């Protein structure tokens, strides 16, 4: 039993970490906050994002079987995500026209990065379908149980993985910026492109 719980803790951490390791709206925002407001603000942001992952995982667990029988729910979430990400893309594009990131003069710009993390994570309509897919994958190989304790450990693991990847983006923000050069000097434009791409990709799924 203990081995099973620890394995679910690992799987929750692993999949949530790997699922966010590539550039996305959430981790690029962590990078942006770290550059503008410092690592402490980035960590608060990471806690906000990871905190919302908890109810998202629980909802995914509850709805997995039902979604499998009623795929229209998943389509509704994705359609809502199209509108939200288009609006976010427009917002970040407008922000990108205001100028490049200047860390030295924007240290006190963001008052509550924790709330920003909660808000953006709550707007991430793909989190629940993602965790549903992970749960289905694990269940196929008899690695997941819908009992209370396995769910708790899987949820805790998902929280840890989500927080840790954002923590790393915040911690090594300046290194990432140097490695990527000019590209990351306009983070808002990157966010606009990423959110726009997600919206278009989702829309194509319904058209094609």
C-alpha cells in the first residue's frame, strides 16, 4: 500500500513537471515575474499556480469516467479555452508594444504575484483534460486507484511537480534569459504568440 501511494506521489510530480517543462503561458509568466520583481515574487506566483492545480486534479479524478462516456464536456472546456487564450494573446501583445522588460525599474510593479498565479492557473482550461489523460493512462496500466488516499497522494504529487517547474523557471530566469538572448527580452510578445498558438491549435481541432 505504501509503495502504491509513493508511486502515485511520484507519478503526480513527474507528469505535472514534464507537462509544464516546455515554454508555456504559465512558466513564461514565472520567468517574467522573476525578471521584473525577483525570485520571492516568482515563488509566490508558483504557489498560486500550484494551489489551483489541487482542485483541478480532484475535478479531473471525479470527471474522468464521466468524460469518457460524454466527450462533449471536454469539447466545451476546449471551446471556452479558445476564447480565453485569444483574449490573453491580445492582452500580452498590447503589453509587448509598451517596451522591453527593464528589471531595474519595475521591481515594485507587481503587488500580488500569488493572485496572478491563481488567476492564470484557473484560466488554464487544458489542465483538467491533461490530468484526465494522465489518470486514464495510469488506470490502463493499473497504476491508479480511485480510493481516497491514492487520490490525495497523486494530488500532492501534482502540486509538487507544478510548483517545482515554476520555481526553477523563476530561480534561473536570468540564466534562461542569457541563453535565449534577444528572444526573452520581450516576454510579453512570447506570451502573446504562445497563447495565440494554443487558441489556433485548439480551433483547428474542431475545424479539421
